[in-house]
C-alpha cells in the first residue's frame, strides 16, 4: 500500500435530511474534520440546503456542492437548476450521471456530456459517475460499458475537458447493497478509466481524480482508498452519520504522507 497525496472524500447525501438535520450535521462535521491534514472533503447536498452549507462551512476546509445540475444556462426549463445558481452558493462539486438518476429519470449520455461541459465552464468540479450493472459484469463487458460512458463526454467535448475533474467508478451492483467491489475489481477499473481518458487526450490533460463509490464504510476504507489507482471515494449511506463519515475521512487522511 502506497502513501497517498490529495485524497478526496465526497459525501453524497442523496434525498435525505431536513433543515434541522443539516444544521446539526454541518456544524458537527465542521468541528470533527477540522484537523484533517491532506484529505479534501466535499458534501453533495440536496439543492435547498446549499445556502446553509455556504453559511456554516465558509470558514472550514469542507467544500460542498450538488447531486445534479441542469444542462442549460437559463430559461424555460421548469424544475431545473443551473450551474450559475449553484455557483451563487459557492458550490465546488457537482455529481453528474449518477446511476440513480440515469435509471429513474432516463438521463441520456448527451445530457450528461452537456452538464459536464456547463459545470466546467462555471469553474466547478464535475464528479462524473460511471459503472456497470451486475448483468454487465457477469457478461464480462464492464470495460466496454464504462468506456462508452466516458466516450460520451470525450466524443462531444474532447478528453482534455477531464482536466481538474473527478470520475467516480460506481458499479451499480455495489451501490446500496453492502457488497463493495473488491480491491482487485476496483483497482482494475480505476486503472482502466485512467487509461481510457489518457489515451484520447493531449499532453494537456491534468489533475483527473478517479474515485470509488459503492458500499464504502469505515471497515473497507483503508483497503479501497489505499490502492494506488484510487484517489478517494464517493460515500452514500455512510456519509449520513457524522461519526462514520468522520472515521472514513480520518482513515483516508492517515493514508497520506
Ligand atoms: P452507498 O455508499 O450507500 O452504497 O451509495 C454509494 C453512492 O451511490 C454514492 O454516490
């Protein structure tokens, strides 16, 4: 296991919490994560609570952002939220193409590519989720599935757009199941993603982080995030508990130099 630099841990709070919950949650995390040395921590919240994150986390090391974004800049798009609006609340991270959205709301690959571009234009960091279903893994086609998810962005905007962005390998079968991908599976796919992006890019592409998500908890943190190919994690259920999320961040921090 190698010593790591610049690990990033992002909580995906999904559609959970309330004003009362986030008031206490954000204050607790601000306190409990104040001594981290190297790890960067982000929280992707439901839109209505971004104002609270901006208010409570401004003086902390924790960054915040959203779980989705509209692909247009403004206009007649009922129910959508633009990148400019997210920027109004000093958002850093924007999750794009999460499988829960792709399945439930028929998110197209073209939409995902356009969202990625818009987020970059507004100076925020896209967290692009990619990953295969169990059927696809059992059929042995996980590489081609993930490759096509990345290509959807590359073919429209070029691979260099991945500079200063994050790709989260989230196998769909590992999300919400208590069965995380094994270190071998994670290592293989994270390396594959990195190679796929590099292959199409010019020398200019830099600072692409590849993180892992799916049933991460404090027991598997070191095993998964200690892998050389893995730059951190996208944490669902385990981010809802301040104690567990703090443990995960501290363990990730202990992997750094
Ligand atoms: P769980 O950590 O709850 O499996 O969710 C992972 C996820 O979907 C993060 O985006």
